[in-house]
C-alpha cells in the first residue's frame, strides 16, 4: 500500500488502484474551491472528491477496489464525499454543478495492456480517446444549467479534438492549468461551460 500526501491531505492507495501522479495533482489544484454538487468521474483513491472539501462530492469508479479505497480515504481525511461503483454514468442520477474527470488517456495497444482492474485507469485504447469520447457523448445529461466541466487532457490523446467536440456541442472551453511531463507530453486541465 502506498501513502501519498497532497497539501494537508494524506491518501492511502491500495494495490490495484491508480496511484495519484502529476495528472491527479494538476487537476486537484483546480478543484479545492469548487462549491455545489460535484461529480468526480474515475475517482480512483478519491483525491479529487476529498480535496474539493467545499463541494457536495460524489465520486464514481468502475473499479470496486477504488471505490472502497476512496471511502476509507474520505474517513481518514474527515470528508463527507460519497462513492459508488459506476461505469461512467451507468449508476448516476441527478445533475451536478461540476463534473470533473481524469480519464485514462494513454494510447494503448493490446500488448501494452496491464493485467487486472488497474489497466482501466491507464488504457485509453489505441487513440487514447476511447473513454474520453464516450464520456463526451454522455456527460451533458448530468450537468446542471450553468454547470461546468473540468477535464484532464494529455497531448498524447489530441486535446484539440476534445475542444472541437465541445465547441460543436455548444460549449466554450479554456485551459485552466498545464504542465509538461517528460520530453513529449503536456497535461492540461480544460474547463468547459455553455455561455
């Protein structure tokens, strides 16, 4: 089991659950002051839901072990966030002021896949966009009028395509934060809303 610190929070990460890294911390830096109903898609160990302590947060993940892990971290950090197992929006009801998502975005060939549930946190399909595109088709039905999307994007999976799809759906988007990882990748947090 790994132990990760971020600001004044401590997260334990069980084997088989995505361990927060640069992408998680970049997104977490943008959620701390969010208020209202928040849906954290792909919650992992619960970092986003727990850091967003001013919000009424619900974290979802397809990985049952991640949901269990997130619940333990919420108790450890005195968070009221709740967590449930869901394949994207399958078990979600209601609408939210904010939907945040750190998707699996790595372009992955079949031979690069990891065994077990942890692969779900990394594997973005051959283009890196498999789950991102599915998410973009579904999230609008769960966003309140005036609500906002915060989406972690990687230059490895064509973030320009995401911005274009959102524009076609009537959303305005902007880059809130970014950072380079290694020589070839840029991570960014995209904020999107309808004017």
